């Protein structure tokens, strides 16, 4: 049998894992915009990339700092909305990261094209293709300086042209409704051409 390749056989550079590890190379992640309700009744929108489904059923989670208004709003209200932006919406998603003014306001939010969620307190970006409405399931604190916020999806909506179906080829669908990928720490890509994953026969999730 062939020997397993060890680190000695790979040209690599040791990194100081105590210092800004994830900024030394690129990783592919989704980019979502989380909508919450401020205590003054206004909407807050914030982009997040450490975000993903946390079960095969209805749990969705993302990482957030407890110092951010997103965390504080969800801890107070117990609800949030999630938009998966289209590539054409990357500028709007980026603008949602604009820092707040000294008085705590975030005027840029009012300039973004949004619409309200139906079942929870929060808003969606219009230029999206998947929209989730979530109620807070739990918050896991003390993940270094961050927390994992887990919500249970109580409403889900998808743009018609992005909906998978038996009569639609997956590649054709993605080509016609490309996806947005975030390459941390500061690049993005539009995914329009993909290949089927070569899964082994009998594979089950």
C-alpha cells in the first residue's frame, strides 16, 4: 500500500496559530446579511460570513461578537432574518457593514432596498435569492471573543429562478441564477459554472 504523505512531504510554512490565522490564506464561505430590530424600532442589517445550516432540518447559525448590535438585538428580541444576497447585491451587503455613528445610528440602513419579514422582526435585502426567518434557539458564548447564534427557521422563501426541481438541470439553474461566495478576508466570487460532486455509489448524508 502507498504510504500516507506527511507534512515533511509537503512544501508548507508553519503559521503562528495565535496571530490572525484566517487572514494568512483564503477560504471560501457564504455571505449572508442578518436583519434584526433595534430597540428604537428601526432595522439593523449586518453581513456575516461564518454562517451555515447547523442541521439537516431547520437550524441555522452564525458567529457574531457580543459587542455587536446584531447579537444584542437577537438576545433581546429572540428573532432575526437572513438574506443570501445575489452577486449583484454584494455592494449593498458590504454597505451594511458601515460602522455606526457616534450617536449609535446607522443611516446607511435606510438607504438600502429592503422589505420586512413576515413572521419575525427583521428585514431582508431585496437583492437576494434565499430568505430565512428565524427564532432564537440558543446562544453559545465564550467562543474566543465571539458567540454562535443558533436560530430555528420558521419561514423560508426562495426566488423562483433559484429553486431546484426535477425538471431543471442544476448547472443550468446555477448559470442562470449565480451564487455569491465570500473569500475571506476581502474578496468575493460569482459562481456560475460548477461540476457535479463525484460522490461514491451508495453515499448517504
